[in-house]
């Protein structure tokens, strides 16, 4: 077992590395110019070039992948000459990047051609100072300075040569002067829990992603608790009553539920229970981050939709497995020898019949976590699936990459759990 766990860990690491490379290449290299999707087709080449530089997309792809995976604070330190650290902003609760200059947390900002030094006080406030700056002389005769700006970037200013920058604001693109010439968007890297800043929300991806993951875990967890025991019981019941009216009813009902698309089931439930009967909310409107705990009725229709889809599939798989086991020679022998029927079913048939469904159940955990895009979109449920959908539509590659890697991690973990569960159900399987 120890060797199996070790091999699983090694294969998981290799799998995750290969998936991360493929995912990064598809989203950031193979999908073309990301700035066109964000700024629109009517943006000018000058605007796109400026925004591309601010996002760090003008760097080589291998360097961007390294930044995304392991972070770039070490690279920024080499440029600035001081450690770059993160400190929690007491007002927002989010991490902010600062340069540690001889124990003083420092940032810089260019205003009216003058480079101001911002120092963070003990209370979290920042005060600006005009201090002497050690400009570095370049080969072309210009003078430059690397520092941390107020937007969480390591940037290079050129003395007397502030660049004109197109900044994306809520009101659209705005042209600003005194901008840096080079940018390194600071991040700790995916391996340290910081995949970067969300381009859609302007906040760290980890901060915007966490509540969505929690919401989906609640939705998927409730659906799993309802679906799996019920599906197994119905499948076992139908399997031991093969050919009887009860078996036909369970089989036909489960087939109909599985064959019906999620959006059809969801819309039907909204019309009946949300609009006509008005028993439960028709859509999941969150007026607070903890809305699902304050009003659990928001979960009813999304859970029913997921239950209808999953229940039929798992039920039919369990029934087929149960029928096969009940028709085996050792089961018939046990019955002919006079062993109580209930004992034959519970002690011998059920355990062997669960070996196939348990694998399917583990695979469907992945679908419950990352594949509920349609269900969450129908009900407006702010979960992981809708987060990925919204991020993909906007072009928020940092958010899509982080969410996709999370779903891959869940998929790999559930596969390992499924293999371990299979060994307990089938004593003939042993991993050396």
C-alpha cells in the first residue's frame, strides 16, 4: 500500500505539471491576443500594447509560465535590490505588495514627473515623502529606477521619460502620463496559493475564487448526500427484483431523468415550484456572502436538478451491477443451500455489486464540483462553475487557469480515493 501511495503521488505530480503546461499554453499562448477580448475589437494597437505590458504579457511565454507557477518575487527582488513582501491591508483584508527597504515598507509613485516615496505606517496608512532616489545609469545614457508601485507591480521608471499609459478603469480606458516603462505583475505563484490578480475584478484570484468554491462545495455536498445513498438503494432494490413492475418503474424513471438535459429539468422546476406554486425561490439571488446559510431554500431547486441528473445514472449502474452479481454461481449456490435471502443479498451480493458503482461515483464527484456550469448559470448560483464561465467570457485567464487547476486537483484526488475504496470492496485487489 505504501508503494501504491508513493507511485500515486509521483504520478499525480507529473500529471499536474503536464496539465498546467497544456492549460497555460492553450489559454495564454494558443488563444491569441488576450487584450483584444478584454478591451474589444475597436481598441487601438497602442492601447492593446500598453495594456499588454501592464499585464506582463510582453514577457517570453516560458518566463510567464514560471511566474504563474512558482511566483516572481525573487525576480522582482533582483531588479529592485530589496525584498518584496506581502502585508494584509487592514481595510480590505487582502494582501498588498511592498518593498522592504531597511525594515521600512515602501512603495513609489510618479506624480507630475516626480517620483514620490510612500512609506507604510504602523497603523497601515501610507504617507508620501520626497526623498533622494538612486537612479541607475543605463548604456543609452538614460536613468532608470525599479520599485513597487501602488497597484502591486514591480515597475521601472525612466527619469524624465514617463510613458503614456492606457489604464483600464470602470469608466473605460483612460490615458495617463508619467507611467512606467516596464512591468512585472507581482505574484507568489500557484504553488504558494497566489495565481495572480483577477483581470475582471481587479482583486487577487484566491480572494474571489474562495467563496465560489465554498458555495459549490455546499451545493455539491448536499446533492451528493441525497443522491448517492438513494441511488444505491434504488439500484439494489431494482436489481434484486429484476423483471418485476418495481424494477421496470425504477429503470424507466431513472432513464428518463438521465436523458433529460439539465437546462430542461432546471427550467421545469423553476416554472412549477418557483413561479406557479412559489414554494421556493426561483433563482439563487445572494444578497450576502452567507445567503445559502441564512436561507437554505436557495439550494432546493439547484439540488433537485442535480439530483434528477445523477440519481438516474447511478441507479442504472448499480442495478446493472446488482443483476450481474445476483445471477452469479456463488449467489445461486448460497440460495439453494438454504441461506436466508436477506443475508445473501446484504453480506455477499451488495458488497460485490458496489465495486462498479463506487468508481462511477468517484468520477461523478468531479462533475458535481466542476461540471455544474449549466445548473449554476440557470439559477444564477454563484459557484465555481459560473465563476469559470464568467471568467472565460471576460477573458480573465488568471481566474480560468486557477479554477481549472483546482478542478484537475479534485479529479486526481478522487481517482486515488476511488482506487483505495476499490481495494476495500474487493480483497483480491492489492497494490504492491
